[in-house]
C-alpha cells in the first residue's frame, strides 16, 4: 500500500474493489462484443476501458494482481444472452451503485479515489441511458 496508515479493513476494501474492477472490465468487454448497435458498443467498450484503468489505480495501492471472478463474468454474460442485454445491464447497474458506496468510504482514506467514485456515477448514468435506449 502507498499509505501504511490504512487500516486492515480499508486494505481489504481496496482489494475487493480491485477484484470487482477487473471482473467488471471483462463483463463489459464481453457484452460489448455481442452488441450490434455501434453507439451501445462504444459505450460498453469505454466503460470496460475505465474499469481496467480503475483496476490499475487500485493495483498501485495494493501492489498485487487480483484475478477476475470467472463465475461473475459468465453469470452476467449468460443472463444477458438469455434474458437480453437490458436485463444484464440492469443487474450490472446495481453493482455500480454498490461500488459508489464502497468508493465513498475508501475515499475518506485515499482522497484520489474520489475520481473513481465520480467515474462510477458516470457509468451508472451511461448504463441507465443505454438501458432506456435498448429497452
């Protein structure tokens, strides 16, 4: 960790956040590859890229690699393929809401995390717009 004053609970929260970011990167990337609409594809690819950047930001603090959760990737992918992209994106949107809460707490100890919190809010808005457009 860059800041040795971080508590064990914040360290753990950062590692969880890092794992969520890399998992979400792969989910959004995989979903983007299934979408034909060029605008929607670009939105999902941009979010996937941002999630990878967030992963790398957290990696700077943890100095650890974290593996994505393969089960979560396949779960969202399969649910989106079976029930439609709108359904899958609504589930992903809930994850973005939870991430914002976690980042709000982490940013009390790592102020630079406020930018990631802002990015997650933008992702939530982009996903809502995408769902409204798709549905």
